[in-house]
C-alpha cells in the first residue's frame, strides 16, 4: 500500500519530470523562433523591482489581510514564463501577474509604436463661440459617459415617481413607497466628476453670457462645478419637501472621478465629517503632489489673511515641505513580498509617506472656518462647497456594487466610516486611491509593455487599505430565480426593515 506521504512524493517527482521535459521543449522552441525567454525574465525582474520602489499598495498586498497571495502569484508567473513558448504566452504571464493584484489602478496601458510617419502637431484649442454652448461644452469634455439609469430598476416598480431625469436635471432622482408605505427618496450619482453632467456646463455658459462675462474655460468649469453641487442639494431638498423618510444614494456602476467623492458626504449630514488619512509612495513622483500643496499655501499667504489663517497655512506648508524632504530617506526593502506574507502594519516596512488627508492638509473644517471659503478650501478642499453642507440630515443608505470604483469607493468609505450611511449591494471593485500626482508609466525594457502604477493610498477607519473594497452592511446580490426588479424591491424592503428597527 502506498502511504499518503509517499504518494505525494511520487506526484512531485512526476511533476518535476514533466516540467523538465517542457523546459527542454520550450528551450528548443526558443532557437529560431525569435522568442527570447531571457528577455521576458529580465522584464519580470524589472517589473518586480519597480513595484518595490513605486507601487504604493505593495506592502498591503503582501499582507494576509489583502486576500492576495503575492508569493503564489510570483511563483505562478515564474512557472508560466519557464514554460512559455511564444512571446504572446510570455506577455500573457506578465499581464496576468499584474491583474492578479486585483487593483484596477495598477493596469496596462496601450503600447506605443515607434513613429513611421511624421508625428502630428498638437491642434489648437477649439474656439468657444458665443451662443453655441452645446458645441463648446462638448469641446471642453462634457459628456454623459456613465449610465444615468439607476443601477437597479427602481423606475419600473409600482408607485415610483421620477423627479429628476438626469438629463435636463443633472441628477436622476425619484420617490418610491417602501413595503410599509413610507416614501424613500432615491438619487443617482453615476460619476464623481461634473464633466459627466453636460447640463451643468450649458447652464454655466448661459449664466456667463447673461452676465456679459468672457467665455473663459476656467470660468465655465468653475461655474459648472458649483452648479453641479447645488443641483444635488436641490434634489435632496425636493426629496425632503416630498416627505421622504430616507434617501438611497445609488453609486452602482460608477467608475469614479475626482475628489468630490470626499466632498459630497458632507451634504448628507450636519455633523463633522473627517476625510480619510492619505499616504503617498516614498518615491520622487510624490514630490509633485507636495509641491502642488506648498504652492497652494504660498498663494493663500500672499493674500495676507488674518493671523489665525496665517498660522494654519504656515503649518500646512511646513508639513508638506517636511514630507517632501523625507522622500528617499526612510525606504526599506520590500522584496520580502515575493517570498512571504507579513501582517499589515501602517508603521512597518511599507515605503509610505504621511500626506495629510484625502481632502487636503486638514481632515475637516467647520462650516464658515476662517470666514473665507476660498482660503479654507486650501486647507480642507471640501470647504469649497460649504454652503451645501447638511443639505440632507435624515437617514441615508448607499447602493454600491462591484463596478463602483475609485472616487465612488472614497464616497462609500467616507459615508460608512463617518457613520452617515449604511451600505447595500456588493463589495466595491477595489481600486482605492490611485493617483495624486502625474507620473511616467512603467515601461519594460524588452517587451515595451507599459503600466500605470498607483502612488497614493487612503486608509479606512479600521486602518485597512481602501483598495480592498468596501463591504456592504446589507448584501443585495443576484440570486437564481430573482429578476433585477425583484432585487430592487428586496433592497427597498431591507431599508424599510432597518428604518423600523431604528425607530
């Protein structure tokens, strides 16, 4: 009889023989085929070395808490390269390696080919012609690029009343009776960037023309942004007037956007909201972010504000100057991630630099701080929309799914970690922070594969990396035999039940 241990050894010996044979075959195929395994192995080593230096989430990924077994991923890639017989197979091995981190911001970019004809000159900016807002706004990049309909078909349920269509009105919103008859308001945020809401641009354009002001790009964009936040406040006010007992904010199938994901939670409560701690990679690219903040503080100080504001701005400037000075001074060797897992420790070997918060130097500021909104927004960016704080103060729920990414995850995490809302749906996609500074892509020497590498990290209230995704309080996942309409009804029933419990 063969013992379990002996049987395992025999399997291992057989596997080694098969691997050895495949390597011999692959080596034979290297010759004359143009396939150079050594080049791909060098690219793999280059990729790992660059990730050790530049990938902000690497230490988190190397922890058991991340759910990613990096040593196994590395071994699998080495094995795939060892048995690859063609460039396409080797390329797939490297692409699968990067995809294995399950970080949407760590991703391949299109290959760039060497010019075969003269490179075209950059075109001039399109003219902004008075009286043609639609063409001008399109030229500025305003387009409805995300699904406007709710991510679950609430519109199709009995009793639903549409208040805003998401076209003529920036935000799609409506009222629907829950199982107990009480009305629940629903508002759709399909993207966290005003450029995905073209009507805000055309309205800002019209306002500038009516006031006889120049149609400057910055003026249009600032006006559109202000109108966007105001439109959400108006939608929430309308739901309040219609006696909604709670609001469901739908950010399902929302690919992200900008820092508005941190600002908007303050519109759903009158309590203090704190932004997530922000960390930057300890690498030269982070100097760009720190320099940007230093310049902002210098501009604020140039306006000669009151003494308390001067102290705040100088404190922030000193913080960012010190952060920039620390770049490269406290780096550690992260090569351990390829061979072992270590528990996540924010203060351990991770090559991170404290960078204030996801909303600026200060995690929060009270409404009306410093008596100067423009100045306050240099220290806490959300102060720019302070007039819209507390537009809704009742119960809030957030609907998210696996297609909620990046800034949408920032919104969900901030709502949940500040106790503003409970989350329904599915765990978010897990993109995390992504980028706070523009850096050059990672380009592999031989294959010329190109990758973007995230340089910022947002931490949750429990100290975990947001790149893990945000789990729902109430899972609402697709089930066999249940339509999307039925699932929408189930979500409403969950909200009604939770509201009854909270009474």
